[in-house]
């Protein structure tokens, strides 16, 4: 069945450094979504990508959907301590599959 | 954004008892709700997809007789963990999808931490 792989599992950065997490699917995805889960919290929807090659920006966050619609990335420019949390990608329609998540820690 | 509530937030029960968890969409009607299980520092594992008025679709390996899901209305889905055992201790999270064409975003409830003693 469909699997969504996400790397890296952990990322520790100095505040101000950039951060990127990557997702790869074994099958073509109709859409991909990104969520952020703060420690002790629940996942919060960030964005949805639908079109091949789509790029969307939210302030310091840049989301990309690959041309083949099998991979995606989330890039954070100049991380801040408020960016701390686990970032999940998820793909699928009626049966959402979450990646393993990338746990980001930021050292002030 | 859309709001999903979940109750209770924490529950401790004895082994062999049953626990019901409620998931409500507060400001929208959710034709589809999802139930996930999350272990500490791990990803979300989809347990089942719940559609209003029909039987839930369970993921492979999830016992439907143990995890009873009922989606009786457009705003409420319930998960009942029957005959709970310590290995059922986990964080259970529900989510609801806002019915919209080409929109697959899900809104998550705050989760329920179940501890079985």
C-alpha cells in the first residue's frame, strides 16, 4: 500500500539557521499536506499542495510539491525558537498516511 | 479555522473495562472523521476512517471488535476501546475533514491520553 517516508527524523539547529524536511511517497499522491505538532499538542494543519510542481509560501516557510507528485519538502528560513515541534507530511485522500515526522529543536 | 473537540482529554481505567472517547466538530459538519493512535515521539497511525451513517473502515491490523467506532451524526464520532489492556495505553487523536471540493485538510482534536492499569 501507499507509504510516505519522511527524513530526517531529527534536526537540531541554531536559531537563525535554515531547516528542511523531505517527504517521499511510493505512489503518486493526489495531494500532500503538512502539519505541525508542538510538544504535548496535537497536529495543526499548515498547508495543502495539489498541483504538480506547486510552491507555496507562508512567511518563512516554503512548501514544494514535486513534478511527479511523489515528493514534497518544507523549508524554514532563519529558524526561530517558536518553530520548535514535529513537522509531519501526509498524503492521500480517504486514507491519509502520515510520514514519521521530523522533530525540530532550535537552540537560542 | 474549523474546531474539533475531543473528550475526555485524559482517562485512566482498569484492565478489562471499556472506555468511550468522543470527537465532535464544533462549527462544521464532518462527513468523514479519522481516528489515529500516536505513541510517544512517533507518528500518527491511522486506525480507521469513519463515515457518517455507515460502517467505519478499519486499517489492517486494527481489531474492529476491540475498537468500536460509531459516527451517528455529522458532528459526532465515538471510539470505544473495549476490554482495555495496558498495551492499549496510548494517545488517541481524532480528526475531521471539512467537506469541500479538492480540500483534504484535516482538523485535529486535542487528543485523549488513555492509561490502562
